[in-house]
C-alpha cells in the first residue's frame, strides 16, 4: 500500500504530471479526494509563502502529508513583477491576454528584457517542511509568438532557444520548465524517503 500524499490542488494536469514522475511509489490525492472544498487564500508576498500556506492548511486541518506549489514570472526591468501576482497582473485572475499586454506595455521602452519563471513547492512530510524550487531564465519577446502553452508562454523565450514556450511541444517544454524541475526534485525526495521507510 503506497503512502498517501495530498497535492493541494484540483488541477488534474498538475496531478497527472506529478503522478507520472512518482511512478506509483506514493498514492496522490487532490483536495477534492479528501473532501476539502475550502478556498485557501494565498496572501503571501513570495512564492515560498504561498506554497507554504497551502501545505500548512491541509496538514493542520487534516493531518495528512501534503504539498502545495506557487509559480510565476519575474521580469528584471519591472522589479521582478508580476511575481506572485502573475495570474492576476492586469486585475482579473487568469486573463492571460491582458496580463501579457500589461507586461509588453510596461517593457515597451526597456532595453533589459531579462526574465525568469519560478516554481516553489512546499512539502510537509511527517510534520517537517521542505522546499523545492525550479527556475528557467530567458527574455521577453517584443510580441507574441506561438499558440501552445498558457499564461506568459507566448512572450517568454528561454535561454539557448530561438522559440518561445508557446512554440514548443508540451514534451519539449516539460524537459526544461521551472515546474518540471521543482517536481523532479520533489519526486526524488519522496521516492528516497518512501523506499527508506519500506
């Protein structure tokens, strides 16, 4: 019987991605699986704080091992904005087109277009909190390119490539993305600790 671990999300795409990397060594549950319908308020000022809010909420209320994640885009010339406000940078949560427009408009006179995507995962495992981070650096294009991905993918070109994330296949993006890096580090920790306990 694999250990039970809660991922503080109901995003099935995220769940599938993590489950694939765990390879069945850990039983993964969503918030819905444990009957949690609460709206967990992410009011932290950093990715780490927001990820920690999610994992602590579940652990303290349900007593289950849990992890939460937070991610976003940081643009050097914008003092690392949009940062934790990436999903609602233009005001409305999840309005990707408006968020992109705001970034491009704020950068219209900027020579420095360096940026990076960041993901932080907070894991509470047997009462102890661990953090796993992934980052990918690149720059912001002057205009959109590509129809894949989501969020800021059409304007973000990672270092070493002449394609935006939105021009890459899902497989290629997942080989180098910030989320993939963080998940791989989480998976390595869980597989080591699950096998050590077995």
